C-alpha cells in the first residue's frame, strides 16, 4: 500500500512524500518513505478542494505514486518491474489503476472488453504485440460498431502510450499497429428551436443531467469537462461598469497531456443562469454538476428527455458540443474564435463544423419557392 502524505515545513508549505507499506509472501512487513521534492500549500488529506496553483504538483505526485505502486506490486511477485524491463506488468491492473484515478467510464468499458476477450485471463504487456492488437480489434468490430471499436482502440493506445512515457514498459506495441479507419457519421446538432424545447422541458428525475447538457450547449464543453467542472473553475470579475462577468478558467481534460493550455472562456447569460440554478448546492459539493448519472446511463436518459421534449433526433451528450459550434458559426462568430472556445489545437477540427453550417445553409436555400 502506497499513500501520499504531507510534511509541514517552516515556510508553511507542505512537502509531499510517499508512505510505502508492504508485506511479502512470507508475511514480512516493511515500511519506507520516499520524498518527492514537490511542495504544495495545503494538506489535501484534510481538505478536498485542490487549489489551482497546486494542481500540477498534485497530478505529478499522483502519477509517481501510481507508478511506484505498480513497480512495488511487480517486485513483490518476483518480477523486475523497474525502468529496465516491465513486460510482466499487468495490462488490466494498470488500466484499473487509471480508472480508479480518473473515474473514466470508457476505461471501465474497455476493461470489460479486454477481460471478455481474454476470458478473464491475466493479460501482461509483453503479450500485447501487433498480432494480438489486430485480433483484439477484430473482436471489437464484431462486438460493437466500427466507430466504437476505433474509439476503444484509440483509448487503449493513449493509455499504453502513457505507460511507455512513464518507463513502465520498454516498447510501445502500437508503434507498428495500423489503426482501423473511422466511418464518417452524421453529427447531431440542434437548432435554436430544439434547444428551447429542451430548456422548457423539465427532467425532475435527473436535473443535473438536464442542466449539464444545456450548459454544454452554451459553452461547448466536452462531457468529461462537465463531469470534472468544479466551482473553483468559475471566476467572477468586475467589468468597467462594475457588473459581474463570469468566466470558466479550466484545463480541458483532453488537452491536459497534449498542449496543457488553460482555457479562459467568457460565459453567456444562459450559461450563467445554469450556474445560478445550481448555486444553492455549492456548499454541498465542490463539483458543479455533482449529481450526474454515469456516462453510460446518460445516453439512454438523454433519449428519454429528448422524446419528452419532442426532439426527433439522435441526442447524445457530445451533440451539445456540436450544437454550440454550429450555432456559434451560424450566428456570425468567426471560426478562429470558435476554435479557441472549443479548445481545438488544430483549426481543421473546427472546419468540420463550418462545412456542416454551409451544407445546412445550402439545403435551406433550396426551400425557396420557385417563380
């Protein structure tokens, strides 16, 4: 068992260290400490709310703790699990540790498919090569849709790449693997009339799902960022007229390990109204949307809500992000501003929405009456 602990310094800050407590096969207990040369301003064993200035050090400390836990687990099994060779590191145990840290439901589903494919046998990284990856891909394609299979393989590739970067495994098996192609699919977008239908349709059994979806329509946040959004990410400033202006100050989850850029997003009045509706629960939880169902359940619940609202489209959470992008472009926002608000690092990702808007305009113009 490895626990992250804090030692208070004379400066008032806290030095982070690992408390490593192990028991070998013979029952011999051992305890050691490992200081990480990282400092934070609070003891987060006593408080939940991590300050923005401490987040990077806390994330790094947790990564080190997780890596050491995997290494120690390997050592206790008689396996050399350090930087030189970690091929016998369990894939499933590694992904379980990632799921425990992130709570990402997609990783949980990926684990389900891995265990089902291997028939619950323990899978080690040195078993995963190009041949194995192709066979697992074929299994996924016959089990889920082509695009779902592609997304699971992308998720698997990203987590394996993390393990390789952290020196947990000596090679990346995805280096020579050819990823399957994603089939082009229609993106669900809502027009203003349909968004209004959702606004005026209560969903009393899951109010935070309703508000979270609408907030995504008004901000373009991904579902992962909606789930992760905390009240400390909401910034209120005064403008020249002394009026309150609301911003989000977040590091989007998808870009944390790529660009790592912080996104400062001004909030529109509808988005602020959502926050104000949730403020009464602010003292109960640090998360803004603290009563969201699991991502897996959200899809079916959103379909139920759409039916009640009279919206006859394939509604899923990411459709809210598509909606924000297309409505922003439709009503005159330039593509570079939209790209920045969406947190895109490549303008080509935003151009997809511009094509959707252009195609919609072309179809609308065809409806004009003929003389």
